[in-house]
């Protein structure tokens, strides 16, 4: 085990720096998901690459015939981790891991999910709100746009309690969120 304080790169750069198709694809990811730079695309690619390598190794071991409890446990660990983050469906297998693409990783970021749930107007605004501390998951402020959300955390994205955006009359608050709050308050008053 390495020294825990040692900073290491969490991504691998492309082998060849000037490939037109790859660069165009990376730019498309940056625009689609509101990323800051290509390093964030490379991080997602590296995460996916590690899962694929693990799946290929486990499939090779199971193809040999004799499947030990260690291989079964590692297979289960990889699949449960991917299912926990919602990257893989509940009935997914190791073959499905090999078919995953970079967008499946980028879809699980807090920045993307905050925009999809209507907390922000754009994905760039989602990034700004997260970095400035306006977004919380399960009541805890998270300031990392690349935070990978689990399926359980996905439905608990909201504004941070002490954030100015928590007020209904804030001008930067999207209309969907205001309407949802109004519907919830009318439902609670009708129940009383």
C-alpha cells in the first residue's frame, strides 16, 4: 500500500494526443454534461476502464472452468458496486459491464442529476450551485460536481438549508422547483 498522503493522478491521458474523432467526442461530452475540461472526461473514461478490466479478468477466470469462491466474491463485489451507483441495471452481468460507455458514468455525477431533477436551469448552473455550496444530498452540503451519486442518494438532492436559494422567491430558482414546493405545501394544508 502506498503512502496515503501521496497525490496520484486519478485519470489516464489518451495515448495519442491528436485524434480528430476522439477530440470531437470529448468536446461533445463537455458540452452535453457541462464539464469544465477534458480531464473530467478522462476521469470517467479511466473509471470505466478499470471496471472493464476487472470484468474481463473475471470472465477469463470463469472461462477456465474452475470457479473459486474468491472469483465469485470479486464478481459479486464489482456487480454490486455498479448496481449501487445505478450504472448497471439490477439484472446486469459481467458481459453488460463490457458494454458500458462513458455517458453511463457521467450520468451519475451530482452535477448531471441536479440538473435532471430540475434544481437548476442548466448543467453549467448546476456546477456553479454545487461549487458555491447551494446543493445538498441527504441534508449534507456537497461542493464537488463530480460526486458519484448512489441510487439511494439520487432522490435526496435539494438546496442546502442555509442557502439563499432555499427561499421560494429567489430569482435564480427554476420554475419547476417553485411549482413543486407550492404543490407540496398545498397538499400538506389540505391534509390538515
